[in-house]
């Protein structure tokens, strides 16, 4: 479901089955203490023969762990089917006029502070504002995308009396918020912003970020200061999708993500 709030400012709502293909299972399994190689079960056909063959690719001493990963993946998918009946994921994005202003960005008249890279890397661009080729002094604006995604608040209350199922839901919620963001960003690149209309990438390619541009999220090294969430809220209106902020800028529901979308072909993390 799409709701146009203003030109370049939209709210998107997804059902779970719409975003499940965009889940990065490596991070789900990591949350349960499995190394990335065990996440490959997500790429295996679900028939018994394929799953049995997959087990044989592991050394004898790792097959018990692989069997546990297989069972966890089966239970995760059953849970996704149950949640699909009641839970939805919401995204909001806005395409804003912006320019570089020293180390910072000036977004729709709001100064957005950025952190200069702290380690020397001659191959890297040292702060995000360098990705904008037009400085404020040029008098010509560029565009930056802002976004936020979250799971329905009721999802965090699901199975609270069953510790295992509640933890399973929590770890799935985190992945669903990220998966919805991936689907939203694909739509933005190809249609809403439209700077990559001919993009044709498989989901595995999307998950390793082969698309043009980057999507730095708050809390990660490129945007480590979560206090910028207050600025994002002012510009986006995150309350429209149910996100509220604590006094320190932390998001609620917990399974939420927000940040920026940059289109420059040379942009890197």
C-alpha cells in the first residue's frame, strides 16, 4: 500500500510475505550464534533430498550444528506464516533538496551534522557531504533521500509468555524491518527518485549492495550519532508510521531503522 504525503514523500506498508524474499538470513542466524555458512540453508530447496544433500556438505563434526540451523530455519518460516496474518511493516521516505555545507549537509534548511572519517584511508571519501558535487555556494541544490522503517508495534508483544517464540519473533522482526527497507530502497532508486530506472538486480545482488548509491543507517559507523534521529523525525514525520523517540533518540519499536539514501555513483561506506 502506498500513501503519497507530498511529492517525493511517501508512506509504504508491506505485508510480511512481500518482504520475506528480501531478508538477509546471515544476520538472522548470526543473532542465534550461527556462522554465515549455516545461513546457506535459506538458499536450499525445501525438499527432503535437497536438505539431506546439504547436510553432507558439512564435515561430520558440524552436521549436528547444521541440523540445528535447518530446524531453526523451518521454525522461522512457520512463524513468518503466522505473523503474516496480523503484522505489517511500514516505511516512510522523503526526497529532499540538499547541499554540502562544510562537513555537514544542509537539508531543506536544516543543518544535518556529519562525522568526518576518523582513520586514514586514501581510497575513501572522508565524510558523507563530499558525495554531493554541488556545495551550498553553487546555488544549485542536490537531492538526498531520508527514510525510516518499522514493524507494527503489536509484533513486539507477540508470544511474550513463551521465551523461545518471543525471541524468535524479535530476531525476525529485526530482519523484516531491514528487508522492508531494502524493498523500499529498490522502489526509490527505480521509480520514486528514478536515478536507476533500468536497474535489474537479483535479490542476492541487492543484499551485497551492488546497486548505485548507498543507504547509511543511524547507529552504524557512517552515522553513529543517534541524536540525528530527532532531525530525521522533523523532516520525515516518523510518528506517521508509529516510531517514537526516547529522550536520547533511540527508536521505539525496537525493530526500526532509519537513515539516508545517497545516489552518487562513487559513494562508498
